[in-house]
C-alpha cells in the first residue's frame, strides 16, 4: 500500500500508474529497473501519423500548479507494469510515494509526528531551570511552553509533546504543580523523560497555488476560512484549528504577520501542523507574556 504526502502526489502517481499499464498492454518494451519513468509516449493514429502525448495531461487543470514533466520525473519513483501473481499473496508494506512533493522534502521531515515513545534527557541551566512549562489535560501531562535556547529546546522538546515519565516515575493523572515539584527536586545533571510526540496534533502537506497562496485564511493563528478547490481544501485542512507549526517550525506565540512571513519563505510544498482550537486554548491560555520567549528554532533533520 502506498502513502502520499499530499493528494496531488496521489493523483500524479495514479496517472503514471495508468500510463504504465496502458503502455504494457500495448506491448511496449518493459521499463528498465533503474530507468526514469517516461515523460511522454508516442501514439500511432494511422499510417505515417504519430502524436506525442504527455503522461501528465491535466496537472495544471486539476491543481492550478505549474509542474513540468522534468520536475515530476525528478521525484517520480519507477513505475513497473503489473505482473501476474501465483501462490499466496503477501501483504505489502506501506511506502511513501511523492512525485510532486519529493521524497526528501525538508518541511515534511521536520514536521513528522513519529509514533511510539522516545527517551529524552535534559539537564538544568545555571538558574536551575529546564526551560519548559507543562499542562495537565485529560489525565495526561503535556509540554505547553519551551523557552528558546533552554535545555528543553536543545533536547528537542516541542509544544504539545506528552510526557509519560520523569526519571522512571509514571506521571499520568498528575497535576501540573505535582509535575513541576518532581522536576524541581530532580538532580540538575540529568533528568530522563519518556515522551510521546504531539498526540493532539496532525500534519497536512499541501501545494501552494501558482500565485503562491496557501489556500486558507487565519486570525490569531486560528484557521477561519478555506479557499474552495485549493490544495489546502483538497488535503483536509479544517477550520476551528490553530496553526502550531509551519514546515516544522513552531509558530505558537508569533503574530499573524510573522506567520505569513514563514509561509512566504516556504517552498511550493508546505506542511502545516494544526491542533483543535479547544485543546490549543486550554494548553496555551496561561502563557501570557511567556509567548514572546517561546522557542521558534528550526528543527534539525
């Protein structure tokens, strides 16, 4: 089963698959194992009459994107024609196919929300601070603030991360005050946290329009309107959600003008991380003036 960063990637891949199947049925030579997929095919319409057709005939009509065959071919995985199978059928593993986005798109990698639990080790600074604030929600404890340049920031903790353990102690159901006391009493040299990546958040990868627009409007970071037939609409962006990251860079605490600057600086492919408004407000409502000290560094990949 294939997975796609965006709907546009899926459409382009399906078109290429259809073309490969058609070529195979017309007894075209098989595609070499390491050859790039064809950008066009020659169709014989009669004696002495041939017409060259692109295998991506309707990309601009469907998506409003200016994509050349060369751009798509650079990111396109080799498409093999279907082969008959015999015997038991193995269940294929998921693979990411990204003919439009590209398999190494940095924004997608920075925004990735990994499944599972990871261990994070932090220390305290000269003032005895870790540099983060926690928030208790639904019997869980979450990172609600990361101070820029702090040990927490350098350890890679992000807004919305769930903390499961502190130095081996399970903290499910603990209040914010109780968690703060545990961290305060911990040795400054080493504090070990068990962390689950941002369970209330989800990422959406989309393509900017030919004019560079993102396809939705927001106010105070909250998505208010979605442009019909935009890439944002096609890929499932929702109102009543707050922007949390743009291409993996935290935008909590930034003014709308500053968030727009992040979008303007982003490439054609853009990945946003969003969170339901009611969760965001509960997590961020007590930040106050702390917002301006929030870590907005760009994650390493």
